[in-house]
């Protein structure tokens, strides 16, 4: 198993009180996570995922390019710049989740990485929901309780 095989899990109700981790903005760690995500995505040729796999990979590359500068700095940029980068990364993350869900190639590990990405962008609740769309097992011990 390569971590990209999708096993649909029943989704819990999307109630406003869904448990989530609230973490401070951490763009360097978000950058490390997008590298993991890119490695977990299937190629067009692998398993016949076609356009959605291509779309997901393009979005992942855009995320890597956006967040790579912060890996070198190992810190968030000051003030409003960090917030703007986080907002752009979140928008790309949402597109990524759409491709994963439509392509049906999510999985537990990929879903966990999606959750971690949104957590690092200070969007823990959204990450808890989007991770399930990306295939995270709702019974995973990694999920907040």
C-alpha cells in the first residue's frame, strides 16, 4: 500500500463542535507538510487517476513553491505578510482537497497530512473536516478527540 489508496470511511456529522487542534501559525512546518503531501499523491499513470491526479499535483507544487522560502528561514514572516501567505496556502489547500476527493485517491496518511497543513495555517476546524474528505479515517488515533 502506497498511502494513496482510498478507502471510504463513513463521515461523522459536520457539526460546529467537531473536535480539532488549534495551533499557532507555523509556515515552516506547513512547508514540510506539503512536501509530504506531494510525495503521497499518485501520478496520472499510476492507478489511472488522470486529470484529478494532475490537478492535485499542480496544486501541491504551487503550495511547495509558496511555502519553501519559510523552510529556509525557519520562521513566519512578520505581521500581515504571514497572514496573507497563510490565506493563499489555505485557498490552495482547499483546491487540493477538491482534487483528492473527486479523484478518489485519498487515504488515511494523506488525510492526516491535509489536517496538519490546515492546523499549521491556524485553521484547525477546517482541517478536521477537510482531512476526512481527503481520506483520513475518522477513528484514527491521530485525530483530536
